[in-house]
C-alpha cells in the first residue's frame, strides 16, 4: 500500500513539474541597467505572470485564473506591468507597480474582451491612468480609460466601427489636465482631447483613412488569371520548424504552393505570389494589402490571418473578423479577384489549465465561417480539418516547437482549396464577332480567348429559330467556323446561335445572348 501511495505522489509531482515549467510567454526588458524577463508560466489551475530580475517574483499570486499577455512600462526607477486575467469567463485588467509592490485587479465587470494593447500614462513619474481597448455590452471594440487613484473607469469612444489602434504621443502628463488621443477604425481616424480629472472626451477631428491606390475591377492577363496570391502571416509565409529541415523557412511547402503544384501537374501553368509576413496580425494585412497588390496581380486570393491576433491577445474575435471581411471585400470589389479565406489552424498552446487560446480560436473561427457564408465568400475550415484526419492533429503541426502547420498540415489545407477553385464556373464568352461566308452554308465566329487554367472548349448551340437551337458543336479555339450540311444547301435564311465556355471538370458558364446572322 505504501508503494502505491508513493507511486501516486511521484506521478503527481512529476506531472506538476512538467506543467508548472511550461512557459507560454517570455519577453526581455531593460530594468535599472539589468535585463529583466517578463514570463507567463502555466500552473495547474491557469497561468501566472513572473518577473525575473534580481529575484523571481510572481506578480499575479493573488489573482487566480489565467493571467496572460503582460506588458511592462518603465519610467525612470519605477516600472508597471499590465496583464489580462481570465477566470470563469470573467475578463479583468490587472496591474502591478513597483512603488507599491502590489499586483491587483484594476478593471472588472462584465467585459467580454479586454485587449492586451494597453497604455499607462504617468504624472510626474507615477502611474495615473490606463487607456485600453475592450468590448462591454456591445459586440464592438471601444476605448476605455481608468484612473488608478480614484478607481473610476469610463468609455471614451462609441463609434460604429471597431477601434483597432490607440496612439498617444507622450505618456508623461507632467501635471497637465488633458492629453490628446488618436484612435483608428478601419474607415476613420479620430483625435480626442481627454480631461484627466473628469475622464471626459471631446472629439477634436475626424479623418477618413485612405489606405492605398484602388484598382477598378481588373482585366487579367493570361499569367495573372492563372496566379494565386496568398496574403497572411507566418503560416502563409512558410515557417516550419521540423527535424527533417535545416532551416525553418519553406514557402515551397505551404498550402499556397501545394495548390499551385497540383494545377501545374494536372491543368497547366500556374504561379504564386506569396505575401505572407511573419508575425503579422489581421490589421497588418489590412494596412499593407493595397500596397502589396501594386507589385503583383493575380485572380485567386487566399487569405489566412488570426493566429497572432489570438496568441497576442491584441484583437477580439469580432475585430479580427471585421479585418478579414475588409480584405475579402476589397479584393472582390476593387481588384476583381476571387477570394478564399481560411479559419485559424489549431495550436499547441492548448493546455489543460489555460483555455483562452482554444476558446478564442474556436470563437474566431465560428465568426469567420458565419461572415464568409453571409457575404458569399468561399472558405476552408482548416481548424476542423486538422481534427478530422486519421492522424493525431498535433502531427499536422511543427514537430520541434511552435504552432505552424507542418508540410502534412499544409497539404490538408491545399486539399480543401483545390476543389473550390476547380468548381468555379468559367467566364461567359465575350466580344463575340461573326460574319457569313459565300455560299450560304457557313459563318465565322470569334470571341475573347478564355485563358483560365482549366479551360476545355466552347460549346455552341445553333438553329433556324431562336426558340429551337437544335444543333450543337464544340470548338477548342476562340476562332471557328460553323457549317450547315449538306454543303450544296442554299440556305438564304436567318440563323441563330449562342456560346458558352466549358472547363475540364465539366463546369459550364452561362450562355451568351442569342445572336442572329443572315446566310446569303
């Protein structure tokens, strides 16, 4: 019996040791001439924020739950740390300052989301105010301000769009009773004057954000029509840390490249433009999209963002979804592209005591699917697909460390993109021209060449009545001659015809309008 009890104790101790040493986050800061490490470690019931400097200090020892996304602010000899606390769906903003040597909850009370993007304002070297983005009562990110001394919290903004960014030029008040705050939504930039006593805001200016040169619905060259563009973060960029690889950068193995490889092998030449950037957020994608598309044009547009939004705690699922929708709508409306969006793949951050990453990823993915369905955008559900494989889902991710899909994971994603692109209906023939030939038994037809990678042929229906096109022919070229047999038939009558495009998978375009020609 003693041996059994001892075995249980050893097993529990071993398990606890593994779990407690699992670092979720580490960042270096310069603190009083020394390097300080701000860390988040998983524990049995959540996670804690630790500061490793001269000594190791648990800043969140009296705030149970999941303590995540710490951010340090250093002011001369003093420093402050903010972090977000999740405890049974209760979201709080926590705070530690070195002068009081006390970690505590500052802001709580029915917040659905509080961003890690916080700013601490100082007055004569002491922390006075905290400005932060959050969702409370509405499915929309707004700006809030909290007075550390009085404990008062107020909503500064209430715009229709999600506030994506806070800009404050100087976080030292120096006795001033006001400061200027700039906030941005996807559409507008707002400048506010904030009273530091009443915490009231006054709108000073509002400007429309012009993100870049727009293009009208594109006319694509042959090469552009058969080009896949991927806009995304490190997943699209090609980060893969695998034991079999010498380095960790492999764009040739991404789902973008694997999709193109399939088309090259089975249909014809296609190419890719990889616009993935390591560590990018969905807002980064919005802000660089127009500039990036000035340097390369393609018809197919694959979009994947959200992993960094979740793992940084910067953006809510609502804000990320709105950012993705903006990119998809911009691609379709202003560039004439065919966009496909992906849900966020799963991550190895999923720990027994820390549920934030898993819950937020699933919440975001649900909103991505609802948005894509409502706006008629094609999408792939990478998250569910990883769990639907015969292999364990973690084998679809990097095997050294990290949360990026492995080559096998990228293949799973490509296998979902390929049928979407193959199911596209070909373009209806345009610029149709025709002329009769001498003899009255044939006429020539031409139209704009269909350059889609999976194009097969043109299908023509014709006859002597617009309601009875009872003859049918197929042509591989966009210049062809339609004959009536026998050759010695002197028709001298009106002929009617219409044309459609057909691809190699049997998908057909709409027919053109019915044309008429008199054969003499």
